[in-house]
C-alpha cells in the first residue's frame, strides 16, 4: 500500500517532478541534432511549464519561493533521469536515449499522479491532477511516435501502406 500524502506534500511532489521534467526536456532539446526531435523536446518542455504553473496555483508553501524564481533555479543534476541524459549525451546517443528515458518518466508520472490524486479531497486540485494525467498520456503517445520515427520503425501514419491482407 502506498504512502498517504497530505495535499501540500502531493503538490510539492508534483511541482518538483514537473520542474525536473522541464529541465530534462530543455536539456534534451539543447543538444538534439535531429530537428524534429528538438521540436518535440521543446514542445514537451513548454507543456511541463504549463503543468508547473497549474500546480503552483494551488501551492501554499514557501519551500520553492515564487514560480518565476523556481522555474529559473538551477537544474537538479543529482536527479537520476537527468544524470542518465548527461551520460547519453557523452555517448552521443541523445535522441534515442532521451526518448527512451522520457517514455519511462512519463509512464512513472502517470502512475504517481494517479496515486496522488486518489488521496486529494479538494476538487480543484483533483481536477489539476486529472488534467495532468491526461496530458501526460498524450506526452507518452507523442514520445512513442517520435521514438518509432527516430528508430526507423513504421510510423502509425504509414501502417496502411505496409499492412498486407
């Protein structure tokens, strides 16, 4: 059985997760050589900013300061996913590895936010979690599609061309 979180704890966890995701996608975009992948990473970073703002609207604490200050705070370079991205950069496997890491992260976020929302009584905050879960599912699908493209797999838009009766 998972830990029961207070509303404040749930929002703080979500804020930290969104900031880490934003930093990850910004870094991936900054080093991507594939223009299409770069656009996907930029889009995802901007959507994480939207999620961060949505959670900050319900944030009542002082740990993070204000939204602008927190968004511009240094990257958590000890974040395991960010560390794996840096390793992929050094091995010159940015797009492929970054997309693989992003798939794992987005799936974990869906599970975490679903679990966190179950303990939230406030309907406004519950709605934020529900919206972010839905958008994160969209992120997962987008990343999965881009991964297929980068890896030279058949893209879903081309499937009819390759399917034989």
